[in-house]
C-alpha cells in the first residue's frame, strides 16, 4: 500500500469517527420525545372525581391547619436545632408548643417535586413530576454547547431569550396532573376553607393545574420559581431574588446581606 493510499485510508477513518461522534452527540434529536408526551390515566381521573363527590360526615371540632413550606431550609438554619448563626424565636415557639420532629426526610432534593410529594402524599415520580416544570432542558450535547455559547443573558446571568424548548404546548401539560388528589381537595371534603400564599411552581396552566384547580379557594403569589415577590425589583421592606447577595466573614461567622 502506497503512502497516498494509507493517508486516504486514515482520513476516511477520522472523518467517519467525527461524523459518528457528531450524531451520537445529537441524540436524542428533539425534546419532543416521549418524556414530554404526557398522558393522563382516565381511570384514575374518574376515580378521583368519584372519591371527591362522596359525602362525608364533617366534624365540628376540626382544627385550623397551617402548613409552612420553606425552600432549601436546612437543619442548621433554625435555632431550635442548635443553630449558632441564626435565631428563629417564632419557629422555636412552634416547636416548643407543638411537635418537634428530630428526623425528617423529603422525597426529592428539588423544590417543586418535593412540594408535589407534600401536597399529594405520594412519591412525585408516581405521577411524572420528578423534574421542575417550566424548565428549559437541552436534549443533547450539541444543543447544550450551542445554547451555552449563543444564548443571550442579562446582568443577572438569566437567559433573556425566549426558550425554544420545551414548546408551549408541552409546558402547558407540565405540573401536577389532574389525576392527583391534593391535601387541599381532601380538606374541602370536610368543609374547610383553603388558601395558599406564596410560591406554587406546580403548574402554570390556569385551566388545568394552578392552585384553584386543586382545591384552593384563594391564592396569592407566583406560579413559577425565580419570580419577583413584588412588581418592582426595588420595593421597600421586600427582598426580591434579583437583589445581589453579599457574603461577609465577620469574626469567623458568615453574614449575609441583600443589596437592592
């Protein structure tokens, strides 16, 4: 075999390898794969309607119920669990006058799926809510690298350009599926009045999976994550997520300041 033939053979192998790597990197070719083609179990939906329509005997001694959910609250962030950096007297009082749980586990390390588990009493993967709804997931390496290089970002490093995936019709079906029974719907069976204040992040389709579709009589707050707590970024006495966080080490202790 001549040197020219050997060179052509090597070039052909290298080109074939590069083409193969490219196509492997492009798999899957679209985000419109089966993970976004969400279907609901019609039998479960019918069973839910039947259950919620069943009459129950309400009790006159029903207690008031308040559930407080704090995203990313750690064990060392509450003073009743021996935190030396933070003082939380109101939470400490609740623990003293009520029940203090010394061991607690969540079904997901991510905010929205764990909230789904709390509201439904089920593992979130049983209803297809193991990822955050409304998020923008690249489906392959090529999309990730292209997006990282070309996406426009604002000063807070938030992608400013409108996401092209998932598509709007796919986002509309993300969230808690209508087949699930929430704590609020269960309480409504016993003539409770229900309300939710703050972050929802369990669906943005107002006809399908927002709070009033799941047993809440009243809702005030935001549907998605990373949402301003007030209409303006700079609002007196309100800390919005867009504020810059400054960490200072003072005498061995970290001091967190929000700069608005």
